[in-house]
């Protein structure tokens, strides 16, 4: 009987050759080099941003944003930090506003006291983020000007924030939420604020922002980003007014940085006049003056 066609060796000869070929091919492929120096730091920041670890992304970009002389990643780090700080201001303000309404609506003295404490805590965190935003704006604009185009280089976060936060809706009605719900509400508020901030930066909605960052980066107008930054700094400055943090010195410091951003925007508008943008800038400049007059 001829057993040639039934030999186990015959059946495995071709797969074995293919496997050897694959191993040889892989062994000959050049190794993928990991980035080093500033590139590695910025890669870490992008990884953290994608995972929703925005605090870690700030840590990874701290040295890059203040590097002197600037590296290829300094400006990108500054833009990313401004996005994160803006989102933090938004989220802490939303939390503080919710707990303010909760304290007013609660019938229990204990709930009122706890919600008032949470209001103060979130206001303080919002003030810290507002100062971070102003400091980063100073770094970006320290030359007195801003580039015509900037790069936002980051992946879209893998966890999308909700459009509405159910726990905070309960808080506003004066209902109590336990500590684990307070923590999840804070996470939801920040994720939501990051999504909203990215949408504003690309002048669209979440879908447009996600598409813009699908390749890992997108170009944004320097003028539009400066106007955006002005709006956010003014929003953050209000955390220092008499109604909130009552810290006139820091309010003035944030407004001074906002005035520097006005000058940078004016420089871009001289090069490329735009009536609508000029009107936006004038309104923002008036808001800065009004804010300072209320100190």
C-alpha cells in the first residue's frame, strides 16, 4: 500500500516552510524605535489624553510647555494644555454651580452644609485651572504674537462624556448623592467638558472634532484659537470675582494676560482684516474692562 499521500510529514511540509519564512521575514524587519526626549514626553501626554488621564497629560507636558529654547513640541504642548485647562475650568464651574443650587434647594441642614463645602472645593479647583490657563497663554504669547496656524496634536479621548449628567440633575433639585456618585459626576463633568472644548476649538461639534483628530492632529487658525482663549480666560476670571472666590489680585492677573491676547489678535487682524472677528475682539476687550471695573 502506498502511504506517501497520507504521510503526516507530507501534510505539514508546506505550513512548516511558511512558518520558517515568516520567522525569517520578521527577524529581518527593522525594530520600531521608541521616541526619545521631547518626542517621548509628548507621546506620553497623547497616550494619557486618549485614556482620559488629563492630569497625567498635564504632567507630561509641563517641561515641554516652558522649554527654553523651545523644542519642536513646545507649541503643541501649550495648545494641548490650554485645551485641558479650559475643560477643567468648564467642569469645575458646572460642578460648583450644581452644588450651589443643591445647597439652596436642600431641606436638610446637613445636605446644605455638605453641598456648600463641595461648592467651595470645586470653585477652588476651578481657580487653580484658570491660573494654569492664563500661565499657558502667557507662554504661548510671550513673543507678543501668535502664529497664523497652530497644531492641535492629540487623539480623540476613548471615553466620551455624557451630554447631560444625571447625578448633577439630582443635586440641583436638592437631592443627596453619595460620595461615589459625587466622584462619577466629577469624572463625567470633565469628560463632557473635554468633548465640548475640542468641539469649540475646531469650530464645530463633537463629531467634527472626532473627525478632525482622526489622523492624530489638525491645524487650527491662530486668530480663532486666540479668540477662543480670550473667551475662556474671561470665563475663568469670573471665578475670582466677589460672588465666587473673591480674589481681586488673581482676577487682575488673569485679565492682564487676556489683554496680552487682545494685542496678539490685533496683530493678526492687521495682517488679514476680518470685520466679524474685529467685532468679536472688541466685545471681548470691553468685557475685560468691565470685569476689571468690578474688582
